């Protein structure tokens, strides 16, 4: 979350999962409508439990975006070898680019919950202003195509329909959120931005993740194997597990 994010309202959506839409102003031209960055913390998953040492075990959800790009085996190996569940948000573009990596994810359905990051990685934003260099969907019809075509690609590849959606750049026009919900998807916000778009040094990312609090939803990227941030995600997840943290999929949210 950038330093220019400021809260504009509190609103509950995605069942009773706690969300906090935020306006992100840093990249918007003067007079442009604010965009929302929904936050999400876990609910309906139980509470932190005693470790027997006087401390409590955290419950967190790891969510990783597969934007167009490659596949970070450093992170995948930690998730698989340490049996850490993670919710991955796949674009149809990424699936086409990385068939071997997709097969690896599908081979571990207990570890990876595969959810919808859109067809072409178009932010669910109205208008034509680029979002961090990305061309937005631009209209509600285009948002519908981005969401539904992304979901169809995941269903075709896995045989299971996704129920969660995270838009490219995790930013939304205000009208896009209820529209996407009307299509049958829960919006995947987050409460802890681990890597700022895979841009941070490994030590910073590891420190952010290891400092996660109970019920955090962690967001990071698994599509940038040449960047240092991926090593930080791997190290941070190992540190969390060693502290007794319990990991869950977003699909385990029951309310």
C-alpha cells in the first residue's frame, strides 16, 4: 500500500470478510475519479490458537499473483516442500505462457487454490488513463469480458470454476466492485502488501511477511523469478511457518 493511500469509506462485501476501500491518488491525473483498493482480512476461519509456550499461532492467507510473465520456482518449491497452502491468482495470458508451470500447480491441488486474475491483465477501471502503465478495461462490458473470460480459462484448464477475483493492479473503479460481485465473484483484497509489485529487496519482503499479524491476507507475486523479491517471499514464508503460523486458502473463509 503506497504512502498516498487514504481511507474514504468503510464497507463490508465478500460476505463478512472485512474490507476497507482506499483511494490511491498518486498516479491519477488531476480531476480523475478516485480508484478503490479493497483491503481484506480473514473472518470465519477461527481464532489464533495457543502454541503451549504462552504465545498464539497466527492464521494468515498467502495470495500470489500470476501476472503475465514467468514462474518463480523459488516460491513454489517452498510452498510445496513446506506444505504451505496458497491462493494463486492466474491470468489466462500467464497460463498460455507457462504450461509447464500450470501443470505443476495443478499437480498439487492441496497446496494451490487457483483463482481468477483476469483474461488479459486489464485493470477493472473505467476510462482510458493507464494504471501503472497498464491499459485499463475501460468499460463495464470490457470488465465483464476480462472477468468472465479469465474465469473460463481457469475452468477449462482445471475443471473447477474460480470464485475469487483480483483485478490487475488491485485497483477498481467504484462502479466495478458491485458489478464484479454481481457476476458471482468475491473481490480478493489484502491487508499486507509483501513486495509492492515484485519491486522490493529480498530482506524487506521477508521482514514484511514475517511480521504478518493474525488474520492477515498477504499479497505478492510469483511471476518474476529474476527479481530479488521472490527470494524474500520464500524466506518470509519459512519464517512464518517456523513461528507456528497456520496457513489457509481464501476459499476457507466461511462467512
